[in-house]
C-alpha cells in the first residue's frame, strides 16, 4: 500500500469518524439509540451506524412570534405579535424531552400570548405592555424548565387595532388633550386673579401707593402719543386737595 493511498484512506476515515463541535455548541451522543453522554466542544469520534451525534446551539436565540388574533376581556379584537429570547441551558433535556424545542417554544409563546391578552382589557394592553410581557415570559419560562430551556425575555412588538377602534381612541386622546388645556387655562386664570387681589390689598394698605401707581401708569402711557387716554382722578388726590383747604 503506497503512502498516498494511506493518506487518502486516513482522510476518508477522518471525514467519516470525526465530528466537530463548535464552542457555542454541545453534542448529545446516542450509541445504538441510547443516550451515552454529552460532548464538549472539539473533535469527537463518532462511529457510523452505531453512534449519532446531535449538536445543540447554546447561544441566545430570538424567535419571532407571528401575529396572533386575540379578544380582550372587554371584547375588542386585536392583533398582537412579539419576540421571545431564550437559550438552551440543558442540551440533554432539550433533545430527549421534546421533539423540536425551537418549534415547541414558539407554539407555547403563541398560546400564552393569546391567553394573557384575553385576560386584560384594551386599556391595560396598551398602557401596561411591559408588565404583560413579563407575565408572558414567566409563564413560558416555567413551562419550558422541563425542556432545559431558559426564557430570557419577551417583548410585545406591535398591537394592531381595528380601524374604527383606532379612530375612537384617537378622538378620545384628542378630547383628553383639550380637557387638559382647559384645566391649565383655568388654573392660570385663578393664579392671575389671586395675584391681582394680593396686589390690590397691598396698594390699599399703603398710603399713597395707589397715587404712585397712577403716576407710573401715566408715564407708561406717555410713551405712545397716538393714544387718547381718559382717566379718573383717584379719590386720594381729591382728599389731598381737600386737606389743603382748597374750595370751589
């Protein structure tokens, strides 16, 4: 047997018997159909026919949960989709306890999402998205513990509403903004009235204060000669003339 033949044979045997497990993978070895151990990253010898190596990716996976039609507790039909992040913590369970853990997690997330949406009203669904996402994550995580899968996070991406319901919510939001504007304007008028009343009490309590305020107003008006101003003489001035003994 020539040296070249030996090399070719060795390469063929290496291709047939050697399997590579990458750093982010774990290998589940089945020998004659029975579980015989979990293999770490590296090259592993697998005897064809007698053994089979199943590789499991242990990185975090993002599963897009497709749109689900659900009805809220107050009988509003909505469309909801989400994304779920999970990773395989126990490759042995993920292979031996469930046929296809990727498909199983996706289906479980869809069912759980419909059930959770059906338990809340529309306002809760729109305003408490984070808490509902955490609730879905907890339920799915507990169900997948026996599969060796850890659910890291669940995010509700989009909530679609029927056209008429979307218009109703828009009108409601507009009415709420108008109500707040009216309330803010009224509060401003109340504050202004209180400040004016406070100023009036201050002027009334000080002798000559009103006269000085009148002179200040006249000075302000004199800067614009295009105006014709008619004003009444304050009672304080008349009383001052009366005290000086001026008579008609």
